[in-house]
C-alpha cells in the first residue's frame, strides 16, 4: 500500500484528510498523489444565458480558490517527509477520483462534510467505494491524526468484509492490538476464526470479540464499539447489501459514514 490518492479541496474536511494521508504515508513509506478537484455545484436558474454566466463566474472563483489552496498546501508539503505529486482536475468529486485512482492503493476522502452540503461527501465516498474497486479511508472532519496502533475489524464473513480485511493487511501489521468484532445477528457467513487465521499468516495476531444481538442490530453495536475510545480506526466491508436498500432502510456502512468518530477503512 504505497500509492495514496488524497482528495484535495478547500473545504472543512481537508485538514483531516491531509493529516491522515501524511500519517499513512509515513507509516507505510508511501507516496501521496494530491488530486485537487475544482467543483462547481449545479445551478437552477431561469434561463440558459443567465445560468451560463453564473456558472462561468462560479467556476472562475472556484479555480482561483483551489489555486490559492495549492500554494498553501505545497508550502506545507515541502517541509514534510513524504514524497508527493499533484493533479489538477475539474468536475464532480466521485468521477474525478475514480478516473485518477487506477494506480492508487488506497483513496483518502472524508466520510461526510457536515457544513458543506454540496458535494455531499458521504454520497461521494459511497460512489468511490462501490465503483472504483479501491479501498477507501473515510476520515471524520474532527480527525487530527491517524492512530494505527489499534484496529477494530467489523466481521460478518461477507465478500466485502473479506476484501476489506485483505486490503487492510499493510495497516494491520502496524497495529499493536487488533480486535475482530463479530456481531452474531444471524447474518454471519463465515466465523471470525477464519479471519483471524488469515491474519495470523501475515503475522497479525487478532483477538475475537462476539456480541449477540437481534437481527438488524449490528449498526448500533459497531458504532458503540467504534465510539469507545479504544480503537484508532475501523476496518469493514462497504455496502455489502444493495445501496438503494441501505439508503432506504439504513445500513452499517451508511451509519459509519454518517457517525463514526474514527476513520473507517472500507472496501467493496
């Protein structure tokens, strides 16, 4: 996991993404590619020419803002001990990230931007998770550093959970403590012992914690464990069920992208 794609955009979540990517790069001796996306929200106006004029003006302002943002971040990167390069692009967040991530090992993005309604980062993270084929580190806006010393793995034996586990091995090998959480609600496809055995062959020795709950109660339990202050990040499969079902009725992925206080490492 040497190639880290970092979403760059002058918004409230940028500092958290930036710090997480730096910590990731240092821990894994990796390279950060800064993908700077100039984004203009869609307009709803009264006429074509009016919309075109306003859109052009907004884009000019956005490009200027991102140019200033680049100058600021490049000055900081020059004093860091992580190699990096820079890509400028324009468009919607998720398609821009997807186009740029072919040679990325992990994508660093926010789980949600609470005070920036467009783009809605939870939706962007979901699109990247399901369509890019890359693992995503979704960072809460309050994150000041990426603590790799302790990891929580949400395990249900699904293909998505297995994909996240495999992708997270380079991170898990940095941890002093790894806990596999199996929420036994009748949906577990393979026991946590299988996951522990797989990790042990990578010299990652995890403890298993089982919590029985009624069907549908996994969201609450996983969020409670992630919120307990004992773990630096969470590893889990992303959108193991149909996304429109999760959007309608809620789901573990949606819950974590909305409320997790720690970074969430997801794969689909």
